[in-house]
């Protein structure tokens, strides 16, 4: 391995490590030692480089020079958190100005009541801090030979001050008027600053200087920052919220600069790792970097007189990658399907050591921990024995039944001792043979599993190993040999967990090359126990992409509804409401379910029970709480038709036909209401120019896609078969005039009932807008509601219909009251009835 030429370093822990250079001599004819990354030096210099006060023999280290700068993933994670907290704090302050003001007064009274001498001392300390803290930090960085870091810290302080000036201009000059009351308060000269430049600059300076772990600098900086914050607030220069915003803003600026420009690495070089291992009692003679993985840890191969060892080094610079990934996985997945991340290096190292000891105590052949030690203040390493064997990926189809039995015996031992590995991939599970030729299973890595694991974690291990073995030996042999050793119950219990999300990265990569393997495994398991066919995959995901969007949509909806409710005089609404129209609103909402029931009954040729069909539509309303309405509609209606005796293919086609009928009704009524509403200014819904321009672009894109052979092939293979499946059902329905009337009449009843409900809601509060205009408003709101991925279109429908009613002449208070009554009748009121209907239908086995 070649390296850039550089002067040799005499200080342990920096690039330039002594390694043997056999056969080379210096100018005086003496044996020379080559320092990797440096020219050949004499034995005297090499002795200085390899000097060890403990008298350990010098270890040869083979690795590239350490990078000059690193971007720590932990810094990026902290930056995201700091910015998110900053946004939340400002948003909450904007929404609750009154509460913030009351809290402000309480804090002012608390600080006013403090002893004057104490406040004066704190003020003096804060005053000195402005001058002394940058000098102290600068001297410390220069003493450690880090002038570049000092310059970056000063740059961060300057950037923080500029941001404060920009924020002050935006807030005080009225550009962000909503934050004026939250972040400032009246003073003699006008208003206080929305952020304190000194606090922001000092916090950014300290963050980039990275004083964490500095024995006396860190506590000194903490005392100075706290003193400055208290003085700034007590003197009236800033509000309490402005102080919090200043600290968060300074931290964010410092983290952004530190991550953007990189930080001085704290990872130890291989020479320090070798010395630490020697201090732990291992006679390390050679240390070779095998995997410089910057995403979590580094792997070394250590050579000792008794054999080779696997050394894992964890350091602060890269530890955040693994922690961040595991934290994100914990947010996405449920319960025991994943393990919570370690919050610091010590916790992670201790957990790995515990798992290794537990595996050894259980008699599992796996890497055995020989040494666990710190390497400086920011790193730690673990040394394991290196087990021998061939991975299942290497053996492949050559696996014998005896070897497969040994692999399943390995899993049986783990299950018996309640140990979950969480990483039984094809590159981890190995087979080896003893002196007598008998095979046995081996783990290549300890893994990050659990001791005293939950049942779900053990089942995930079983599912993972089933796939790992099937990749090498095939689905049929895998299931047969697994049942022979583990039993049917253990194998069948893994069936719901055959999901790619629980597998390792290497397993998912292998599955992409054999996309039918999971299906074959499921078929083999259900063939052994046919009743397992009805077992559905467990819901392991806690958070999905749609879930994130849904939560965000609910937040926006809550914000909209709360702010609109603030404009409504509830007392006046209750006293002046026309309750006859309110009851009519509820009756019209009930008719919407009758319309949906009629549509579904008209989409099939058999006779359906109207009561059960109506209850199914109520159950769809309840399912809208946890899923967009279209998804719940398709799932429950298809299930109901299947239970009613409709064939699976016909059931899906019938639900699709009902959707088509509803869409046709929707388009026809929208056109009719648009024409009847006229083109007056109050009822005008002129589409935006951007939308008009986008329509021909979309058409051209669709035509261009249809010109691509692969797209046409995809349509022919996926879309056309579904169309062919629906056509016979359409023809069958159209042969019965009564069914056609049900289909189209029910669709019309569904939409007109929604319009009637909204019209009655407006009449209940004294507004009398034209019915056609209200219909246009309803259809526009329905379009937005179907596009918003929140339960029932929550938030989107309220905003759209309220804006539409205001546009046709209804005042804002009445519009909001009308929309809330309409949504109460059509969305919220049916939910408890839907819950009852769903339970009754389940009891009757109707769905």
C-alpha cells in the first residue's frame, strides 16, 4: 500500500508508523526501518517511534494515513435535532403568545426576587465572559496545534452574529410580524432584540471549538454561557424565549459549520490500538486494517503468537452512523422487531461484550471476546477470536443434509437460551467440520442482538435463517430440514415474518437476485400445515412514508381547525342555529351510506342484504380513521362480497365497477352544477394559469411514455388483464336493467346526498348560497380531500370547503360553522356507528 510522502512523526497517534523493512540499509550500512507514509529512517529514530514505557514489543501497523478532517454523523444528527427544536419552539411561541407572555412574567418575578448581590455577581461573570472566553478557547486550540479550528470557530461566531442581525431586521421591521410579540418585549428605546448576538456567537464558537471532554475548558464555558443567559434575561435585553432561541440558533450554526467544514478527527491510529491491546494482555505483533468502514466501525486483523484476532474499533467520529440508523429503524419498526440504539460508546461496547459472553456460555461457536479496552478518551476496541469455516454463501448448493442439520442445531441452541442474533445473513452463518469430520454451525460475527430476547425477536431470527439457508439450499430442502430439527411450530411461527424489512442488507441484496424465493418458502410452509395459508404478515412497521405524511397532514389540519375555531362564537352559533336544518344535515349524511350501499348492490348480479351492505359502508367510515377512505373502501367492500359468496376475481371487479360508477356520477354532477352555478364572480372557479399550462404537458408526457416499448409491455402485462377481468362483470351487470338502475342511481344518490348535507349545514346558520354553487364547492373540496393522505381527508376538506363557501359569499364565521357541522354529520358522527357495525359484521362473519 503506497502512501503520500510526509515527514516522520515522533508522536504516537499521528500518521507515520514504524514497520519492518527487511533487506534495506541506511547510508551508514545499518539496518533500516521503514515508516509507512515517510522516508526510510535509521533504527534510532525507529526506536523513538516504537518506544513503549510498558516494555511491550513493537507492533507492525499497516493502514493508510488518518484523514485530516472528518464529517461526524453525530454532528449531522444533532444539527437536524437542533433545527427541529428551534422550529418547534418558535411555532409554539407563535401559537401561544398569551401563554408565553404569562410564563415571561413568572420568570421575571422569579429573577427579580433573587438577591441583588447574586445578580450582580452573575452580571460581572457574564461581562468578563465576552472577552475572556474566546481568548481561553483560542489559547487552548493553539496549544493543541489547531489554528484552523480556531479560525473556523471565529467564522461560526461571525456567521451567528450576522444571522442575529438578519433576524432582528425581519422581526422588528414587521416582515415576520407574528413573531414580534413572542420574541420581543417593549423597552425604553423601542423593543428588545429577538435574539442575543453575544449568546449566539459564543454558543457557535464553543460548538466548533469542540470543548467536550476538555477537563477545565468545558465547565468554564458552561458557567459562562449560563451566566450570560441569566444576565441577558434579567436585564430586560431579551425575553426568555429569545434566550432559548439564541442558544438553539448558536448551536445550530456551530454544528452546521463543524459538519460542513469537517472536524479534527479523534479516531485513534492503529499504533494506539495495538498499544491498548498489548496493555490488555494480548501479544499483538501485527495489525492490519481490513475494513475502514466510516459508517460505524473499523475492522483490523491482529496477528499474535497464538493466532489471528478480529479487532473492532468504535470511535466518536463514526459512531453516530450506526446509532442514527438504529434509531431510525426503531422509529419505523414496532416493539421487539428491532433493538434500541446505544446512546454512547460505552453502552455499545458493554452490550457487545455481554452478547459475546452469553454466546460463549451457551456453547455457541462464535467469536469469543478476549479483550475490551478504551483507546484514548473517545474510542474503544474489542478483540475477538476469529472462528474458522465457510459461509453459507460460499458453500451454496453443496450443503449436505448433515451440514443443514448443524445449522438448525445452532439456531435451536440460540432459541433455547433466549438469545437473538438479529443478523443471521448468508455472510454470517458458517459451517465447519471437527477432527472427526462432523459438521457444526458457526457464527462469523457476534452481532448486536438481545439477551433474554422476546419471542418476536427469536421468530425474526428463524425467518432470517430460513431465507439464508434457502438462498443456498432451496426452499424445499430448507423447510424439510428445519422442521426435522426445530419442529413445525417454530417454522410456521416464522411465516408471518418472511418480510424483507427484517432481513440484513446482504440478505436483501441476495433476494433481489431471486425475487421468487420468499413466495416459494411461504408455499412450502403452508404445504406442510395448510391452515397456515390464512396467516397474514405481521405489521412490523411503526412509521412509513405515508404515515409521516399523514402525521404532517393531521398537524396542518389541527392548526387550521384550531385557528378557525378561534374565530367562531360558539355560544352564538348554538343559540342561533336552526336545528331543523341541522337534523336535515344528519339525515342527508345518512342517505350517503344508502347511496353507497345501492351502488355496491348494483355492481354484482347476486342479491345482497341491504342491512348488511349498509352496515359495511358504516364500517368503511370507521376504517377511515386509520387509512385514506379509498383504501378502506376497497378492502372492506371486497371482503364483504367474498363473504357474500362472490368469487374472488368477480368481487374485485365489482368493487372496481362501483368505483367507476361513482366517478362517472361525480363528473356528470360537477359539470351540471358548474353550468347551473353560472360564471358570476361569486361562483367563479377559474383554474390557475399554471394548471392550464400543465395539462398539455401532462398529455405529451403520457404520449411519450406510451411510445416506449417497455411501458407498453408493462401496460399489456399488468393493466390489460385487470381490464379484461372487469369487462365480463360490466357486461353481466348491464344485462340486468334493474342492476344498472341501482348502480347509476346509487352513485347519483351518494353525491347528491353529500351536496344536500352541505346545503342544509349552511342553511342551519342562516346562510342561503345558491345550491349549484354549494355543489361546486363540495366537489372541489372532495377532490382535495382525496388527494390529502390523512384519514378522511382531514384538514384538506375543511380548508377547501371553507374557502369555497367564503368565495361564494358566505361570511367566514358562518362558513367555518357550516363546515364543522357538515363534517360532524358526514365524518365524525358515523364513526361510533361504524365501530359497532364492524364488530357486528365480524361476529356474523360477514366480513
